[in-house]
C-alpha cells in the first residue's frame, strides 16, 4: 500500500471518527496541507515541467504563423489521442502491481515488473508509430484541411521518437513514485525544461527547420529526461533494493500487466480524448487555421492550469477541495485579468489574440471545473471506483459533451466557441455526477473495505511464499 493510500485510509473506526471531527479545524487543515505538499508537490512540478515542453514548443511554433500553430496543435492533439494517453493509462497498472510487490517486500519483483512494462509499452508504441507515420493520410481521410494535414504530418513524423521515450518514462516514473523517489524526478524534469527552452528556440528560429524544429526539440528533451532517470535508476543507492539485471524473468508478468493495464487505461483515456477530439473537430470548420489555433490555446491553458493536482484526493477530500477552490479562483482571476494580452504568448496574429480574449471567460470556467473534477476523480481512483468513473466520463463527454460540441460548433455555426461550450457542458455534467457519488459515499465502509482488501492481499502473498 502506498503512502498516499495509508494517509487516506484510517485503520480504526475511532481514528476515522476523530479525523472527521477534526477535519474542519485549522490545525488539521494545516497538517493535511503539509502532507499534500510533501507527497504531491514534487509530482505537480514534475508533471507541469514535462507538460511545458509541449506548451513552449507550441508557443514558439505559433509565432511562425497561423498555419504553423494550427498544424502543430492538430499534430499534438492527434498524438495525445492515439499515443500519449494510451501509454499513460496502460502504465497506471504498475501503481497496483508494483505497489503491492513493494508493500510485500518483494523488491526484485518491482524491478522485473517495471522492465516488463517498458517492453510491453515499447511494443504498443511500435504499433502506434505506424499510424503516426501515416498521419497526413489519416487526417485527410477524416476531413481535415489538406494543407494543415500535410504540415501536421511533418510535425508528427519528427515527434515519433517522443513516443518511445514516453513508453519508457511512464513505467520508470511509477517505479520511482512507488519508492517515494519524487525529488530526482523533479530535478530531472526541471533541468530538462531549462535545456528545452534554448534548444527549441534554436531549432525553430535559427536552424531553418521552423515548425518541425519544435517537434524535434520535444523528442530530444523527452529522451534527455528518460536518460537522466535511467542513470539514476542504475547508479543510485536509493534503488539498490529494487534494481535487477535485465533477464527473461521480466516476460513472466506481461499477461498480468495487461489484465490490469487495459481497464486502467479506459478511465484516463475517455476524458483526455474528449478534449483532443474537440481540437480535431475545429479543423472541420471554415477558416480552420484560425479556429484550430484558438482552440488549441484554450485547451493547453485549461489543461495546464486546471489539472495540477492529480493525486490530491487520496490525502484528504475536504482539505484538497478547499485548496482546489482557492487555486482555481486565483488562476481563473489572473487569466481573466490578462485576457487581452495572453494570446500573444502563442501568436503574433492579432486576429488570434482577439479571438483568445473573447474565449477567455469560457476558459476560466474550464479551469474551475477542471480543478474540482480532478479532486473528485482522485476520490474515485482512491476508492477503487475506476469502473464508475469510466461510466461517468463516457456519459458526460461522449453521450453529452462531444455531441453538443459538434451541434453547436458545426451545425449551429458557433465555431470554436460552440465546440468549447459543448465540451464544458460535458465537464459540468461530469463534475455534478462525481459530486453526487462522493457526497453519497460511506467513508467508514470504504475504510473497512480497504482494510479487508489489504489483509486479503497480504494473506495471498504469504500463501504464495509458503508454497
């Protein structure tokens, strides 16, 4: 059991009741906030730094013109839908497999499972890369503008190395997280980001590569981060217990890995895909260069600012909800106050900047909803409700959000504004449904059930060791 889960799940009923009585006091709030900062803080910085690799590349490419920005946005969205979200979701299986192995002190098994997951995800990445290589044909087939599809195809081709770096990074990050080795990940991601800024500037503006220079910079930076972490894994004494040589034993758990990986990917992918699908839909509008450019800015901003605490709800629901509300008020207020100049970060085109300014109130709403739902989604994952969360996301986004977005944006001709309103309708429904589920939760029963599962897992491990 991870540190986060032990903090969420009290061991005794009296402890649970005491926690509920004290949760609203200032001292307990302060203590919970400190725990949150200790556990989630380094990971927030790590995730944000790696996400900024894409944002910075998108910003620099955007200053080359609308075509460069829109094609890069389409490419990044396509890559997220078909590759990054899938690998991220599949790797989530290690949170269960390696977490249980580490808790049972089967340290070598942690290493073998990590290597097996790397091998599995590299195989998946190899299949996905065949799609990426032919992305221009795929985009034209689904109705994208041929000019944008051509440039997006070039951008994606130079992004293929990132796919394989991501396939190694995702299991590697779980391997380190399970052992609470988050500081090395923080340091590596920050160093990578600092190197990425001048590298991207040189490749985009000075090398003659222009927009594909941004894609190459993303690939190089992601591989640098992976290399840093692999070196740490190999030589650090902190990894001595779980470090194992590469051997055939890593293949033994691949079947088990996929049994956990496939359902783990469903909940994560459903929401991620919904936002990226809206960006792809923007390429079907009239003046697709403008619409896609604007919508890509909105998507990047809302995702980056709104989803900064993916593990937060595992610690204390009430404390994190208060922190999330404070955070989204500050962030959305700042964003709204700078709405007239923010667009210049992505483009020099005044038409794009003005359009972004008009869309900012909707983006602020997205930031607020994202900040709340990420806490509620964390509750669902922490309680083992991935299947319920998957149904909620399926209903909210695919039965409601995306169809409403298509109707408003394409049929009623509200364009990018209509697409964004539609996806926010889905986000509102998602937040409402998750809030209802959370409000009806019997936390005492959840704690009792969790203890039973833990004891069952320990008993199973002991039985295997005895035989």
